[in-house]
C-alpha cells in the first residue's frame, strides 16, 4: 500500500542548492530545509551538489536533488507548483520574485476561471502557477 506522495524536483545542471536557497529567500517562514545531504567524494554525484534536500513549502513536502545522470529532458510546465495566495500584494510579490530571469507563460490577470492568476517558470525551470484565492 502506498503511504505518501510529494513533489520531487530533479535538477540536471547542479542548481538544486541554489534553488533551495532562493525559495528560502522568496517564501521566508513558509519554506524550511528539513534535511540537506550533499554528494561527497565517495558518492555518484559531483562533490558539493545536492544528493537529497527534504524541504517543507507552505506545509507540503518537496524534495530536491542534482541528478548525477544526464537525461534528455528537464522541467516541464505540464506539471507545476500551484500556490494559492490570500492577498493581491503577496501574489504580486511572489510572481515578481519567482519571475526574475524566468519565463512567463501567462502574466498576472483575470482569465475567467480566476480573477487574478499567473503562470511562469522560474530561473531554474520550475513551473509555478500563482492564484488569488
């Protein structure tokens, strides 16, 4: 029997630790690093890269790692982290912070299904959908 499900983010470019640190900055108290293991000389990955980071983002478990294996794919916007915001100021702040050096798929706006919604990929390629609850 399955016991849990959580988001797992794989990085191929050695940027997992940079992403973890950025999300700490952006989400503040809403993000915590619960466990951080880096590859050492004896491990399969590059020394100093993330072997496993277990984090909590707004109450949800998210794991990060730098893949020691090169794959023919990367992040896809087909699956994204969906964040509900209580107020417009927080929505604007998160969209602006996550959008730095990223790619906007849908700018913040009223799309009928939501009066305030935006979709982007951050500079690490992680897709985010932000919505005003």
